């Protein structure tokens, strides 16, 4: 990728990358390299680091900066890199954005500040102030489960008039919300609308959404790319078959253990089962113990997710 | 105050200090000095910086460090200083704690990480790991409205067995929860139980609670100290009269404007009305505009909160 | 319709009928007749009375019984009639079910009791006891917004083993939940899965759902039948066009006024604008005042929903 | 009690009576008689039937009418009887109120309709309409956990201007809310303010509240009367000792089992352990099985709640 600007809208699969860790404040550097190569081999459109799946809020700023450098260097402009700058502190968001720009990232991603509850007009004013300080274009990120705050459709529409805000990732798991956005943005086709729930990727793209930000694409990037492509091609039979594989990942790998953290724990554990990177989690979470790990590894095998020689998942075979 | 250790339990009024700001990343240094002197003149037991009222999550780490230094220097051990280290990142919590120790603070205060939802056993493991890295004793902080997570009474009891955890501030506004804690801790009288809702200070202390962490004590420290003392003395007539003054502050100064941010905005605005410090708020919030400000200043006057010459509020008169 | 049994699964559009009221405890009988004829002219699959859209919980039992009689008589077995029996009282649910059977209805529909919060095992035991007392087959109804209780996918699967429970209407607006059900029921193709959110009808049917229970079909039954049929035929272009019309109804007619009751008020108002029935609402709600009514009537006109001579909506033209 | 009117405000302990059941639709008549005598022997101020503790929403209307008759007859005007008329149906609320009047009850109690979510202005209009149809004075009932709706303090104040609304029972467990009401009603001392959470009875009365509606008073009426009287007398030592007994009941008898229904199940079970009435619960709940029952009976014994010969609990001894 040599061009300097992002397509508008951006289309395809964006991968919210897991952050491979060796310890509480140490990157698993070889794991990171392997993971990036595995993901890029799947044909994805962009790499999104320091999002929710990347456990960004749990990492030190030192580690976040190191990750930005390493990831951008490893990707080396083969695909655009997006960097999460969601923060409760305006100044730290701006700091991370500058670091991202410097390292060669092409956009930043931001959910609302998540300690204090800001109302929609407060949010809009905050966004106006923030974007004027950012060196890179911004994707909004609707993530009410973690932030407590919904970016209301009308707020997104108003925000889209701020120069520099180019799209939205919706992880609300609320398809009605996504359809409301699609309706509101029918006359602004350049504004990127991405779905964050992989269970909804098929219908989001079939109904005109531009793509998805899918955590499972850390594990099986090709699967999500194929599902995206089948939806673009309106090949309903392929969409259904691939959607079922995604649902199977969700109901197995992400559903081990009893806690809400099972998605993160299961995903990192599965990546470790296939030998890509460590399953160490940032506090307040901790990796699965043996019993759960054995179950995840069994699921990985049953789902045919063991890495083959080409570094890609087995979705083509 | 020359002794090196905190009383167990700690009793009295702890003031969750507002952070005076001149701009987005600049402390209002003269305002900070005036505010600290105003608060200490009220006879409070401890100063708690970088809590919710201090807008800590919204501040840069650079500013947080500067505030710790300035506040500790200004207080100069006249009362203990407590420092909030609540963070989504374990490592940053530890970093701030070390800075606090170095500057002369005597304890740290921590609510659960507030981006990811951790379940009670996950929280307990996190606390065990964290406390072993901390150079200062820790007060837990129950703040479900902002963190989404309740520290369940049994979790608090289990956590109290971790060496270094010495008390809890409860800002749940749930008096049944506080009574449950009192019952659970009846055989651990050294564990400090403080109430965070100023509307509940009277009954919390009457029923055996050790004190309160009251935002209004930025404005009228003497009022809260007198209410605390009346409750300790079981002087119900004084308790009722002082409690009514507190309720009046809550229903006026904290209730201007339509948003959930009215508490922070109203409190900082009132401090500005009486000439103590700037009303600049950290993003995502912004100070009241003229209309609301005029109303707050009028309330301040009607409530007799204008600073007198002695630097204290007028509660004694 | 002369057969005595329902198809398994039931496929198509089920209409959750509005209850036309002349006063607080009086049916608008001529309005009811016109409404039923209007709906049936649209080619729908079944009529569902006494659901949420029918304001059932707000009606007296006397009026509910009268409605059952009148509606069944008017329909006269041209389509199956389903009757809502959701109640906080087990005995009253059974009473209404017997009345429904007697009047000729073919199934009953039930959401969990909605005053006390029952946990999933309690719900399952309740369902076992209830179904054994019912004279008609039962559709479950997932409606967490109103009942506070989610029928978890595993609970639905367990309940499907109770003889007499034949399907589920999901009004959670959570498409992931619906996909989870589809996955769980892949080996039980006779269990009917209907979507309750009209904004999700297209994708629910495209992904294998059996149909929808769409409030808008009171107003424009043909529109929803055509959308259903397009989805069955996998005609994506028609699905998109019809889905957009549905979204338009939602963003206009259902979105007048500031309250959560705008759906009910808007729908009844629109039915009144086109001369079908009264817009009187049961307490605690009240019909729109002139300003909102004028707006709704304007939307009805703009959307081409004015009734034509054939008694059907204008979707075919 | 021969006078025809209620004191304003009403002061003391009101008992939200459990409904003794022999089966799903049958009153345990001898149990009901024993229970009423047990409660009245405790010196309580009023009996409140068909509230939340009375499982009213789960009972058939036929059974509710029978209960009203039997309870009023048994009480025979020794204390006022209040009847819950909370309903999703306006007409059924009015019907039950007329039955209550006819049987000799002196007031009715009403929480907001709890299926549809009504906003505050809608609620106020509903109350205006409803009260004009009621033959008895009305206590409002704030019960957000079950109804999803808070009666905001300003709404209560506005409602208090409706002729016939004479007080409020607050079961929100939110003491700040109760204090807000006390402040708002300081110039309307005739409006009765009762606390519904027994854990908060002491402080509610100490701070000027008029009394409590305490479920535990089914079991130990004298305990709650003594706590009320100690608070009125400002005897803080007695308040503390009696409050601790109440907290002990809450943490044992109401806390067996893992579900939110443990309060109801535990209370009815305890009444059965002491031989007062059956522990049969209305659907969707079911009585404790042997293991939990044995635990509750042990708690009853340890707490000294076994009925003595005088029919009262043992609080005096």
C-alpha cells in the first residue's frame, strides 16, 4: 500500500488486534510478529491496534507506544494501521494520536470517555475540541457496554460534519441502531459504517454496511474476509455457511468460563493453542487455567482452526 | 501532624479535593493553594486528591504528578494526603502510587478498573496482585455509578484480609449496602468505613460509620466537620440542622443544569463564585455559561457560603 | 382456513393487533371490524390479539374477553387467531387461555410474568406448570424491555421440550440473540422462530427465521407481507427497498413526541388518520394532541399509507 | 378503632402482609387468621394487604377479593386496613379499590403501572384520572425495582396536590431519595412518608420519617414497633440494638438461596417454621425445598423468633 490516503468509504475487514503479552508490562514480541503475519496473510483491509480486543485501557502508556511502533514497523504499510485512542483523558488521547501519526498509522479510533457520563451535547463539544487537535482522521467507536454511553444516531450525524471524522465502528450489537445509521447516512456515502459484532457481519454488509471489525479475524482472518466478500457478492448460500462458522466460534471459543471476560480469555487462549502468541492477559484478567484451556484447544481443533503451513487459516480448503 | 501512621480506623471528614485548572492541561496553582488553605482551615481529617470530584480520570498523568507534588507540598503534613490511583491500567495505578509515596502522601484510594467488567473473583485476584506492588496502604472505593462494578460486601470482607487494605469509601448511595458492611465488619473495628454521599453522612456516623468523604467540604469544610462531630456526639438536633444545610447545597448548587455532570460543574462554579479557584473543567465537561453561573452564585450567597476573612466557611457564626 | 392445526413451523407475517378503544373500558367495535378487514386484506398469516401492541396489560379482563370474542368472530377462521395471555397471575393467564380456546383461537402467546423477577430455573418450572393447564399451543414471547427478563437461549431450548410450546416471538431487538436461537434450533426445524422487531424482519427471514410479528402491519399489512415474501425469495433488491420503507415508518410515525410511548401513540394515531379506528389509548397513556397528530397525519400521507378503496395499503401500486 | 379517618400523617409500623396460600388459587384461611392475630398482637399501626410482600400481582382477582373480605373481617377495625391496587390496568385498580372500600378498608396503595414505561408527566396525568375514580384515600408506592419506574420527588410533590393522595411508601432503598422527599415536604407535614426498606427504618424515623412498611413485621411485629418507638424517642442505644436484629434477619432469613426471590421465599418459610401459616408461594415462585427450609428454621430458632404463648414475638423478653 503506497497511497497516503484511506479509501472513502473504507470497505472490508478490519482486524481489532489482540495485544500479545509476555508479562504485565511486556510485549510478546515474537508472538506479535507471528500474529501480524497471520492476520495479513488472510487478506484483511486494515489492522486496528489498541482497541477493546487489544485490551488497550489495561495497558501502560509505555507499552502502548511500544506496540504502536512495533506493529507499524511490522506491517510496513502493507495495510493501513488504525490506533485506538479512547481515553478518559483528552490529553492522553491526543498524545497517543501523535505517537500513532509518527509511527505511520493512518487513522485513529475513539469511543467516548468512559468514567464520567457525558450527555450527547457534551460529547459533541468534546469531539469538536478533540478532533481539532488530532493529526490523523478519526473513526468513532460506539461501545455502550464498556463506556456506558451510546453515540446516538443524530450525534453521529452531527459529528460527521466535523472535518476529520470519517466513519464509525458500531459495537452496540444493536442492528436497529446500525440500520438507523444507514438511513441517516444514505446521502453521505463516503462516511464509513463498520459493524463491530461478528455475529452481524453478514447482514450488515448485505444491507449496505461497508465492512466489519471482527475480533475472530485474529484467529481466522480468511474466514471473515470470505464472509465479507460473499456478502458483497450477494452470495447468500456462502454467506449462510460462513456465518454459521462464525456463530460456532462465538458459541464455543468465546463462551468458555462463566464470566463476561470469556471473549477475551477465549480468543487469546485459542491464539496460544495454535501457537501464534502468548495467552497472558492484562489485569484485571488472567489467562484460563488448564481445564478451560484444554476445552478451548479442543474447540480450535474441531473447528479446523489449526494454522497450516501458509500461515493462513484453513477457510479456503 | 508528625506521626507516620494513620489512625485505625481513620475517623472524620476526608475532603475529595476538586482539581483547580487554568486550562486543559494546566493547574490553577494560586487557586490550588487557596483551596487547600480554605479546606484545612475547616478542621478536616485528611485531603483526598485525584478522586472522582478531582476529575482524576480526565487529567493527563503529567498533570496528576504535578498535582500530587504541589498538594503534598502545600499541605506539608498538616493532615494526611490520600491519592486516587483508580485506573484501567494496573501499571499506571502502581506508577501513581509510587509518585504519591515519594511526595509524602500517606495512603492511596482505588475503585475497580472501569472499562472491562470484572467479576468479583477476578477483582479479588486483581487486588491481591495490585496491593503487593503498592508502597502505601489502600482504601477501596465503591463507586458503581462510574465503574459499573459493585464491590460486593463479601468481596470487601475478603479483601480486608489482604495486608495493606485498610478501609473503604462507599459512594454507592446505597445505605443498605453500608449497613451490610457495618454488620460484616463488626469484629474488625480497625477497618475504616467512610460514606461518600454527603446526604448520608449523618446517619452513617450515627450508626457507627467512621466518617465521610464529602465533596461539599471543598466549599464549606466546617459544615461537614460540624455535622460529623454532632453525629459523633449523638446531638440529634444539631445533626438535623446541619444535615438540612447539606441537603440544601445538594438541591441547589449541585442541581443546576440538566445533565449528570451538574454536581462537578456546580461545585467548581461555586468555588469560583467565592473566589477560591477557577471553574475550568477537564474535558469532556465545560464550565457553566453565564446563566447557570449567575444562579449558582446566587445560591452561594443565599446559603451563606461566601468566604469570610478567616478563610473558613461561616458555619460557626 | 378450515384445517384445525397450525403449520409447523408457522411462516409469514403475524399481526400484533392494536386494540381499538372508544373509551377507557369500551371497544371501538366498528373500528375493530374495519381494522381486521384491513389487516386480512393484506394477506397476512395470522392475527395476534392482546399483545404489547394491543395494550393488553392495560385493559380490563372484561374487555379482553369481549375483544377475544369479537375478533375471533370477525376473523371467522380465515386466518388463525393468537391470543396474548401474558400475566403476572398464573391463574388469570389460564383463564384467558380458556376463553381464547372457546372463542376459536388457535394458539396463545406468553411473555414471562413481569412484576417479580424470576430466574431462569424458576421460569422453566413456571412454564412446565402453566403449559400443563393450557388448552392451546403456546408461543413464548421474549420481551425484556417490558418484562425485565430475558428468556435465555438455553431456557428456550429447554422449554421447547415441553409438550405444547411450539415457537417463540423475539422482541428483544437483539439480532445476536436471534442468531443464537437459530443455531440452537437447527435440529428442531419445526419450532417456529419469529422476529418481533420490524426493522429486523428482512435479515431474520433471509437468515432462516420463519417470519415476523410486525406492529406496522396494522397500518400497512401488504408492505410487511411483501418484505417477508421478498426475503423468502432471496430477492435482495426488493428486500432492500421494502426494508427502507419500514425504516421510514419507524423513523417518522413511531418517533413523534419525546416519550417511550411514541410507538403506541404514533401507530394508533396513524390508524386514526387513515380512518380505520379511534386513537384512544388505555391508561397510563393518552392520545396525541393536535400538534403531534397533524405531524403523524402528514407522515401517513407522505408515506402513501392512505387507505385505498380495496381496503389494502398501497404497496402493490 | 372506631374513628372513621386516618391520622395525618399516619405514624408507626404498617405491616405488608404475606398472603397465606394453601394452593395456587386457595387461601390458607386458618393461617391467615393466625397471621393477622400474630401481627396485631405486636402493636402495629396498620395492616397492608395485597402489596409486593403479599404477592398481589401473582394472585387471581377472585382470590384478591376473598382476601380483602377475610382480612377486613378478621381485623374488624382494630387497626386500619390498607389494600394494594397496583395494576397495569386502570379499570382493575378501580375495581379492587371499590371492593376494598366495601369490605371496610381505609386506604389503598398504588405503585405505577409496571408493564409499559410511563414518563413522569404521563404518570401524573394517570394519577389525576385514577384518583378521581377512587372511593378511598391513596398512598403512592415507589418501587422502581419491580415497576422499572421511579416516582421522581417533584412528581410526588405535584401528586400530593391531587385531593385524595395522602402519603407515600418508598421502597427504592435509596435514602437520598427519601431525604429529598423530606426536604420537599417540609411545609406539608400532613403528607405521610413511610420507608419500605426495613434496613433503613431507624434512620428514616430519626430523620423525621413517619414510619415504616416492614415485611419482617409479619414475623416479628414487636421488633419493628420497638425500633420505631426507640427512634421516635431518640433512644440511640435501643435503635442500634434493634436495628442490628433487623439486619440479622435480612442477612439470614431473607438471604437463603441464590435468587432474587429469596426474600419472599425466606419470609414465608420462616412463618411456616413458627407454625403461623403455609409456605406455599404463588407462581412463578415455589417454596424452599428441604435443605433451604432446614436452614431457615435454624435461623428462626437462633434469632429467637419462635412464637411464644402470647402470640407475639419475643422482643419484649
